[in-house]
């Protein structure tokens, strides 16, 4: 009976409870590591980074972190710096977490902020908040 449920979950792309829990645990710890400023990369110096979501693969071997620097400036530079620092960040996560296997980290720019802004603009009929409406 449970095989049918798991097969249906894979077919729809729905994330398992474990994937969601591991992703949230990784997001919380990665945010703390980045806030402490232990990554010594000149492109990350003084940059506040928001980790909005971490999606973990079904085998828990790979994770994609969706990040956005505060203010949304220099996104590509920050993402490239995080990609360079991924092995270091993975080691730091391994030291802090009690998971059997720490996933490989991949970093992507989070486009949901831009998407939400575009939807808001469409709902307002092209008006901005400064138009006095």
C-alpha cells in the first residue's frame, strides 16, 4: 500500500517530509554561518545574504540554495562567490549538523522577489506605490 503512495509522490514532484525537513535545517544553519561572516571572500565581505529556500534532491545528496543579497545588487557576483565557497560551507555544515550525509551545495539566484514584484505591478494596473493610489 505504501509503495503506491511513494510512486504517486515521485510522479507529481511533491517533496517528502524528510526532504522538506532537511532543507529547512540546512537553510537555518547556512543562514547562521553566513551571518557570522566566516567566509573570507572579498565578494562576500559586508554583504547580507538572504537564503530563502533550500531544495534537497530525493536521495538527499544534492541541495540547491536560493539566495539573494540584501537590496538585490550584484546578484551574480554573490552567487559566484558562494559557489566558490561551497566546499567550505559544506564542511562547516557537517561540523554543525548530525546528518549521515551532508548534501553537495549549489547556489542559484532567487527570482521569486522579482516575480512577486511583477505580479504586484500587474495587479495594480502598472501603477507603483508612489502614484498615490
